[in-house]
C-alpha cells in the first residue's frame, strides 16, 4: 500500500512537471505568434473534421483552407492549380497536348469542325471545315458542350478514336479511325503578305516556341519580299516571361533593357537585357495592341515602344503587370503565386490602376469601344530613347489610338433584341454557311452576300421562333450579311481567306497598313505615326 501511494505521487508530480513545462512554454509564446496560430488552425481543423454537422473529408478540408488563404490575398493571379488547371496551364505554356488537331465549336447542338490544324492527324485523315462530328467511339455527341467535346477528343498520344462525321453534299455519314498524336499549338497562328511589301504576323499566346516561330515566319516573309511588318498581339493573354524577353530580343540591340521585375525577395528583383544583335534592324514594325493584350505581350509592346523600335497602334492594353512564379507541389498540382511587378525600360509600371478586377475589365471594355475613360498619371512622365513623352498609370498606351470597328446603333439593338436567342442566331449562320458551301454558289472568297441569302437566314430564324420586329430588320440585314460572309468563307475557303475578308472591315489593320506601306525605315515610321496622330487630333473648322 505504501509503495502504491509512492507511485501515485510520483506519477502526479511527473504529469505536473510535463504539463507545467508545456504551459510555461505555451505562456512564453507571444499571443500572436505563428506557433500559437498554427496550433489554433490545427485545432479548428480537427474540430470541424470531428464535429461539423456534415461529414467532410480531411483532404477536402485542407483544400478549402488553401483556397481560403489564397482568396484572402485578393489577387486573382495567385491560385492553387488542381490537376485539370495545371494541365491546362502546361498546355498553354508548352503549346503541346495529346489529341487530333481540330478547332471546333458547338453549332446547332453538334460538334462542328471550324478547321483542322495543319499537319495533324485530323487533316491527314481528311477531316474538313464544316464537318459535324455526330458520334465519338459509338456515342452520340448531340447536345455536348464545348468543354466535354474537347475533353473527349483529347487523349494520350497513340490512342485511337473513331469519329462519325456528317458532311455537306455527302448522303451517308463518314467514319474515320484516327490515332491521336502530340499536337503543337503554334504561337504564330497567322503569317502572310498583305500586299507586295507589308507582312502580317499574329502572335498568341507567348509560349515556349514563340521566338523561334516568329523568327521562322519573318525569314519566310522576308524571302517573299516583305519590307515592313505588322505584328499583331491583340488578344494575346501573355504567357512565359522568358519568351516575352526572347521575342523582344529579336528587335533590340545588345545591352538594351527589356523589362525589370521588382519583388520583395532578392531573386525576384532583376533587370533583363537584350543579349544578341538584332537580325532586321532596318525593318519598320507596327505593333497592334488592344485590351486583350496582357502580361508578356505587354512586355514586348512596352520594350519596343520605349526603345523607339516600333509604332504601337490600337487601344490601351489590359495592364497585367504582375509576375507569377510557379511551384509544382505534386505531380498533378502547383502553386501559382504573384511574386513581383514588372516595369518597362523607361520605368513605367505595366499594372493598370483599378479598384478591383471587375473595374479593370470595365475600363478595358470601354477603351475597346473607343471610350477610353482611364486618365494617364500626369505626375509620372517618362521618355523613350528618342525623347518621346510617355505617361504612367498602367497598361501600355499606343502611339496611335485607333479604336476597333464596333457595331452600329441599329446592329447593337439587334443583338439586344436577340438576347438569349443569340445562340440560335449563331447556329443558323452556321447552317446557312454550310448550305452555301454545299450549293456550289461560292466561287471565290470575295463573293457577295445577296439579299436572298440574308432573307433565307431571317426565314430560318423565324421558323425557330426568333422573329425580329420590322424596326430592327434593317440593322439585322447588314449584320447578317457581314457575319454570314465571314462564316461561309471560313468553311468554304479556310482561315486565311476568312482573315483577308475580315481585314477589309478591320480599322486597326487598315490604319497600320497605310503607315507600313509608306515607311522606309523604323525612324520614318515613327515620324509618319507622329504626324498622323497630330493630324487626327488637330482642330478642324
């Protein structure tokens, strides 16, 4: 009995010492210390896992905690990338995915081929623009959404898929057995001569092969007689920083600054400079920009503008001047985190000033319509290499402000009247275009859309319950005629032919082409742009 009491007292003392030691350590921590907060977090997590009214998997709880942490940063660019998001980012930056190589859209409830990509399994198998994929591996595709269609068409290179296709002019459905391959999404998606001396290259996005693809395209156009270049980065969402620098390198001299990043850590603050002599120093370059030009595309535009190497035409860019670093945390997940801001060679911040993301998007939308409501920061004055004045405030402001062509007042009313039936309108444009392709009436890409063609579309719309009032029919006729022409040319003659038809209605390209035709040198182009801008803003009697 005496020994049992002795053991009991010793046990109590031991517990007291251990507990006291923990309590002393616990009390020694500051109230807001990271250690105490970590314990609180673990306690909250444990209580939610054990006692919350609904059962929640602990892995899901951790995911919710991660999402909540990043959400509280109020930065839309800092995100935890789950498997599908990480795969999409990898495809966008590498330009590679496993699939067939077809550009699709869902029209009239069916997967419709907009165009097979060049030198891909789809093109080699004989898939054509306008084909409707009605079954995939024996399953009907009717009613599939775009996301589902893309997911089902893609897959591991080497795997086989069976497509049943309905084609205009062919009575029976066609069956294709196609083996998937690694498809490379080209960063240069359009390259051609607009006339006998002005080349045009469209670049989007900024991916792993952007600089090499652009080099190849310029060399090809130079051999064909190009004397001036229009580089189109409108709608380019950006991409890789190193490729934004590499593209800028093509047109700058060694030692010239391309971009500067400024962050909180030492390795996030850095100045990037050109490392190689440029190959085309005497090539006049017009860069087309708009509200969809963002991130690495803005680095390219800002560097060429600051060094007076190109004339920028269009409307102000998006203003996404935040650097994201990527950490792959598992084989299928990664953390994308904003770690710095970037600045043009003259010192301008690229990040647009706005209250929030919605405000930024609203500013961009108004500028696209020719109503730029953003006020440059007149307290921040910067200069290009040749002394041209630039104002801060975020985004890249073009040297020559040229808004895109917008819908007329009547056409805007038509779109508003269509409302939720706009998808029906798109379907009928597609159906009418395919019917025109099959009729043999389209002899060349410059064909005229007749009144009969427009009336046929209006009739099909009425048959599907979309009856436009007489007050808007005039606007509807001009809108249908223009868009039917674009759609039918796409299906009948391909993307390049459609681009040339659209170009006639593209005010920004027309302005750029007029300047590029007259320019004898890069300096001459800047002078022409300055004179043109002064003439456009001078008062008229």
